[in-house]
C-alpha cells in the first residue's frame, strides 16, 4: 500500500495555483551586471592589484563590462591564478 496521500483533481489544481502565486512573488537576486566580454589578464591585474582592487565586486564588474562572477572568481583565486603582483 502506498504511503502517499492521494489528491483529487480539484485539490491538486488548488495546490498548483497556490504554488504559482508563491513563484510570482519571488524576486530575482541582483547579481550585478552581465558580462559583455571575456576577462583579460589586464582586467585580472586591475581587479586584483590595480586601480580596482579596492572596489566592490559589482562596482569593478560594471566598470570593466564584466560579471560579478568573473571578478569574484579572479579575486578568489579560481581563475587567472597566473596573474601575480609584480615585485
């Protein structure tokens, strides 16, 4: 015997409608600007050590036409690990 509760069609439709209302209320997270291009080594140096090193991820991304994720990944050492500060 199944332990799942069986729903009538009307009950199922009512639950679907309630879920649809909840989905409509959800707001997407603001993840910053979308990328318009690929990140370069020059960009990586700017966000890690240069003029944009002190800027927030979103601010640096917007300035360079990159995404928040590109800047975050670079600063976190996930990408452009070969770009190091000149001594």
